[in-house]
């Protein structure tokens, strides 16, 4: 096997919780799994979240061990900062062309000591992880618990001062790095490409992103997370601690004016969860959730909702039609108070959180030949019987790539996709030539982790 | 309190438009986005809910049906694309048909073929009736009333006016009772503020179009004043009322002996001038409204029901034929077509006026009644009872 070729059993696309879980479930059975992640670190959306519902367990505490397990697994060559460019079928399965984007830092040499960050003179807003609320250097390790702990350089903003080169103890910095191409041959593919949220500036009635104190729920996750930008909850416009926080439900789901007809399933629960966490972070704050329907469908979810009501979180039935702001940049929501004789009220809060919905993250049609269904999520022809099986034999979908779902269901479908892939490989064993001897682990060369 | 529900009410209203309202899941977006909704005036969701529940009595008694001016903001932002604005329009059509006990409105609204036949027949009969008493067609100057005697048109007009007034009053009283009852309007409540409410209704709301003008222009960039919805509507209304006043004044001048009907007057003669200016307003309003409906220029112009077209087109034809008549009068050589134009004009106006209580025209009565009830600010029955027991 040459440097730019890799033979594995399964190619997993996407290193969020779905992709990591599917990789681990397959690797633990002895299959070789190549995990390709577009970003410089695995962890996906989940590593940025605060707590999970309905148990209020810490998200990092669940995700970080999985990230480490993936990185250290002998059967998982991990390819971060890489993208699948094209896929072809052959008699053994699939051949994928993967682009490895240059970090300008040698992955095998970098120890993640961050000496380079200390000397780099340029600060950039951290748009990737913190919505621009904090900054990172031009050379940076993506975030504290990133896997791998390898720095990368944003060459567009680099002034080539060379300070990092002098500061780097293992001499890992390499400005001459070029994009590399890697060919991965795999018998099966698991798509775990995740979701994006409805852009919080999509709705002009909600200020189109121009109101200073209207944020979306993912931003609130960061404000609530222990690793967040301020370490406490402050509103963006003036850094004031909000005394009155409102959630606007269905701000991107069940709304045909945004082209989203479906329920995103998670927003009711994450709003209730955030409201509970806010009650802890800001005990004196008034928290209101404006909703059309509260949907608490999972195990323990309804009790979670009832607990929130008992805690004093105000639930108001009525879809917020408009958000404006007063002279102090306090958001004002206009809503029909359906349970209060239908009167229309304009209520002022310090901070408004849009409970944005889930949109398909990526369309795999062009690359993988896997069609998407009407809403843009991967089409699952028989979703009741085999919820991870796509129209393409040997290609499986897991997590939110296949439709809106919460973390519990995502982990479940990751296991299901791994099981489907394993069964497929068992069934197709006889027709294939002998499996080559255990492939040399790719991570030895490129993905050394120094955690 | 008991309610009577008709499970087919929604299907019945759908005959008058509003195909998608069953999609509504009552989120309240429409009410909250409505610029006219306030603490105690809330629509359209409540009205939609009444229709979904099938409680027709409450629906017909809801003044909110008529205080909506259809800006279309609810339709533009409805998360279900259920088109609440058009539902309100359809429910108003249903209400007009329901307030009319003769059943003519229902036929005119729901059967395009029958209503066109009816309109043509009525116009033809009117023209025929006038033609039976026709005289000569002098060509030295256009002396219309030598062709058709003035008294024939006057008598026809007065007879028509009586019929219209009777049917209109019947419908309006019918509606006022229902709306008054549903809104807890008491005799004391009316006595308390009847004059102030009348001023508020007629001067501020109907003639001044105040809320329509101030609240209902919802486009991000307001168009020039002469293209705003309220002005187009107001030009039609002012134009119609102006022509109505000019006709009435002309008749009064005849009675008091100042000017016999049919006497040639110059264009600057006050009554003629009033009629001409009013006609120009009416021509402008109807023309722009027709163009907007053809182009589907905004939400309210997108759905055009048969009744919308009939009303607008009849108004427009009346106006244009009226101007043709005026031109004929001022031509140096009297054209023969002028006499036929008179027959045509009167026949179309007869269609318009005789059918007013049964067509979209009826909104003029019903909206006024609803605005009056609103201006009276009725106290809900429960509060009245509470106040009485406190005394």
C-alpha cells in the first residue's frame, strides 16, 4: 500500500457523534474504518453543546471520551480536515477520492503545545466555534478539547512573520504543504454528514439577524457551556446580564415561509433544557418559552417538561409573529396570547433566543449517488423497517443526515448503521477476493494524537 | 351558554373562496402580525377558529370579520400558507350571503353562470322598460330627456333605491342584531356613546379611512400615496359618493326650480363639476384596482373571486359610459350614439345599484355597522352582569 492509498472495510463520512459512534461500533467488531472529517477536529456539533436532555449530563463528558476513543483506536485511521471529492463503485465496493487540506503544520510532528499561539501576533474572530464572540490566532488549535490536538494556519490572514516557526519546539510548521489526494477503497460507506441550523437571519419578521440581542439556540449553548466564550450568560449588545430571556419556538421549523414544513423534533426539548440551565445560571431571571405546541416525545421527556413548569419557567402559547427592539436594544416580541383571551401583546425581554430548526447539512447526491427526500435529508426508502438503509446497496445513513433527530436517536441509528454495514460485509464475503492482511494503520503516519 | 355547530361550515365557506384554511393549526401568527389587532380586537385566528368549529352564529356575529381591511400581511407570513387573509374575505362573502334572507346573494356569489345571466337580464329589462317610453333623438343638440323622459329614469331610480334600501336595511339590521348580541351590546351601551361612535365611524373610519391609511400599508417601502391601497379604495368610495351626491343635488335643484333636469349647463356648473371630479376619482380607483388584480400586484389582489370582478367591472363600465355620455353632451354636433349610451349607462347603473345588497357592494353597509359596534366599545355581557350585581 502506497502513501496515498488506503484499504478499509468501511468509509465513515462525518466525525460528529453519529460518525464517531458508527466508527467505534464497527472498529470494535474488528473492521477497519476510515473516518473522514471536513473540519480540523472531530466532535461535530455535539462537542459545542452544554448539556444533554433529559438527564442534564455534560456534553463534553460524553463526547470527549468518544473522540479520544476514535483517535486511539487501532482499527480507525482518522482523516481530519479532509473531504470526500468523488466516489466510484468497483467489484469490491467503493473507491473514494479524498482531499486532505493543508494545515501548514505537520500532523505527525505537532504536539499541540500551543507555543505557536502564544507568539502569533494576529487575532481572528472565532466564527467556527464561538460565532465570533471570542478570537483565535492565525495559527491555532481549533479548541481546547479538539482531536487531534494539531494546530493549523489560516493562510489567508497570515503575515508570514515567521514567529511560529521559531517558537515551535518540534519544528512542525511547513508553509510549503500542498493539498494531498488520497484514495480510499472500502466495502461499505456510512454517511454521517449531520445538519445545519436554520440561519437565524432567515426571517425578516425576526429582525433578519440585525437585532443585537436576538441569538439562536446554538449560540446560547455556547453561552451556557463551561467552555463557552464568557464563562457566563451575557447578552451580546452590551454585555449586560439578562434578567428576562425569551425563547421563540418553531423559529425555523413548521414554517412554510422558510420552506421548512417539518418539525425538527429537538427544539422543544433543547429550549426546556436551556431554560432549566438558565434558571441555574441566573436564578433571578424570568424565562419565557413562546410555543405553538410542546412536543416531548421521548423517554423521560414529558416529565422534564413538567419539571420545568414547576421550576417557574413560563410557557406561553402563541407563535411570535414579530421581533423588534426598543431604544435600549431590548427585543420586543409581538404575540397573540392564545390562552389569555387571545389578546395581542408586545412583551419586552433582555434577550431573545430563536429555537432554530434542523436543515440538511449536505446533499450527497453528486458525490455518492444517494438521493435525498423532499426536505433534503437522505432518502430512506423503508424507514420503519431499516431506518439507516439508503437506496444504494452498501451505503448507510445515520444521525441527522437522514432526518431531524436528537442525540439519543442519533447514537441509536449509528449503532444500527454499523450493524447493517457489518451484516452486508458478512453476506458479501464469499464473492470477494481474500481480504488483504490487516491494513497498516494510517494514524501511525498522519493522525498521531497527543491528548 | 350553548353553541350550535355545523360540521360542514368550513366546506360551505370554501364555496366562497379560501381553499386552504383547513391547514391552519391555530398558532396565532396571523393575529400577532396583524397591524389592526389590539388587546381586545383580535383576528384573524379567532374568526378562523369559529369557522373550524362550525359555530356559524358566532361567526356571523363577529364584528372582527368586517374590521379587517385585508392588507395581506397574515397571508404573507402564515407558517402553513393557509391564506388567512383570503379566508377573511371568503367569510365576508359567506356573511353577505347569510345576512340576505332572500337567498339572491348566495346565487350571485356561488354560481358564475347564473349571476352573469341575471345581470344581463336585469340590464336588458331596465333598458327595455325605458325604451318603451322613448321619444325622438334630436341631432341639433343632445337632449337626452327627449329620448327617454326624465321622469321615467327618476321613477325607476327611486323605485330601485327603495328596493335597495329595504333589502340593505333588512340585511344590516339582521347583521346588527347578531353582531350586537355576540358583542354584548346593550341598549344602555348604545345610548351612552351613540353620537361619538357615529362620528368615529362615518367621519374618521369610513370617509377618512384612518386605520386603513395608517396601519394597513405593510410593504417595507411604502408606495407613493396615489398607489397606496387605502387611496385606491378611497378614490372609488369618494368618487361613488360624489356622483351619488351630484345626482341627488341635481334632483333637488329640479324640485326647488333652480334648474330643470336635462338643462344644458357648462362644465364648471357646480353640480356638473362635482359629478365630473367624482367620476375622475372613480375612474382612477377602478382602473388601478382592475390592473392590480390582473397583475396580482399584492396579496389582496392575488385571489379574485367572481364577485370582485363583477363589482369592479360594473363600476368601471358605469364610469366610462358616464364619461362617454358627458363627452356626447359637449360635442358640437349631437351624436346618435349618445342616446344609446344613455340606455346602456342607466342599465349598467341599475345592475350595480339594484344588486348592491346582494353583491360585494353590500360591504359598504355591513362594514359600517361593524365599525359602529366597534366604536360603541360594547362591554362584554359578563362584565355588565358583574357591574349590575355590584350595584
